[in-house]
C-alpha cells in the first residue's frame, strides 16, 4: 500500500472497542476529533494497533496522542509510509 486514505481509516475505525453503534462515519469526519466521534482513549489505542498490524508501521504512544482527528491519523500514516 502506498497511500492510506480516509476510507481506509473509516474501515479500521468501524470495529474499534468502546465506540457506540450510533457513530456515523459516512460523512465528512476528517477534521472531527475522535472524542467528538465518540471514541474513547481505548478505542483510539485499538485503532492505532490495527493500523500497525495492517500496515506494519510502528505508531508510538506519543504519536497516538497527537492524532486528534481521522485526517491527522491518515496524514501521520502516510508520512510513515513514504518516509
């Protein structure tokens, strides 16, 4: 994979623990915070773990803390994929 997209992010976000079933990921979610989307810290950590497993790139805890929105996570992943 050479590019990680917001749709890839949505796919990973869908099954994370601690997220209410009522969360709608179909709209323009890129700049909404994970908190606004209903993701607690456990869900964000699980999301990062899934990305690491799927793409085989490390995501240190401090980087997880900096990824406040889905777009920020996508941007981080793409920097790691191209760097």
